[in-house]
């Protein structure tokens, strides 16, 4: 009877140790989550403090991103305006997607000089999100055309670039341009 009591107590101790291990694992996960949230708050505070950036938050695929419009340059002689869009993954504090854009005031056109998505973030709809932002920008700023020159040296194949722009509503020309035209009826108020 004494041996059975010892065995029972050993089993209870073993169960208690397993319970403690499980609790320690949960505590570790909670600490990691608190660190991620602190990092997120710190990143958001930095962005909010920097008034030269225009920014927009986006939650996609369970992650939080911030789209920042920055590095604005105006060339009054050529009547053009250039800016960059950066889409950051806040949890990793890493850039996911980038676009360089030129706005031509005299002809009402917007040219996408480059649109790059980091390899880790490809095929998640982030490039399409940046394109949709540019389409919206064109509509609210009364631009009549958004276009991009497609390059064969892209990390994805030329056919992949063509299908990307087609999927996002662009017409693809034989000369290697992706074009979206806007009429007066498409202007958003």
C-alpha cells in the first residue's frame, strides 16, 4: 500500500510539472506578444511624430502594414511632381513593397517608374494594394492616365508582369506599356 501511495504521488508531481511547463510556455508567448505590441506602438508613434509623411494603415493576411508617401520633389520647370510609396510590415519593421511615381501636371498623367515587392511578400496582394492606391490617387486628383513601362528584367517573368497589370485592370500594349485611362465619369468626390 505504501508503494502505491508513492507511485500516486509521483504521478501527481509529474502532472504538476507538466502543468507548470505549460504555464511557463504560455507566459513566454504572452511576453513575446507584449514585445511585438510594444514594437508596433513604438513604430506607430515614430510615424505619427513625423508629419512629412502621409500614411495609411492596412491589415492584410493577418498582418498590419502602413503605406507611407514620402520623398516628394517638385520640378516646376518640367511641370512634374515625384513621390515614393513605401509599404511597411510593422511587425517586422521591414519594407514589403515600394513604388516610384511621377505626376505630369501639363498632360494629366501619372507614370509608375517602378513597383517592387520584396520576395518574402510576393503573391500576397501587396503590389495590387499599392496599385489600387495609385488608381484612387489618379481619380481624386483628376488625372486621365496611369501607366507603367514593363521590363523583361523584372524578378518575375515578363508574362508575369503582364498578367499582374491585366489582373489589376490595365490594358497592356504591344510596345510594353500597361495603361489605365480615366474618364470624367470615373472621378471620385
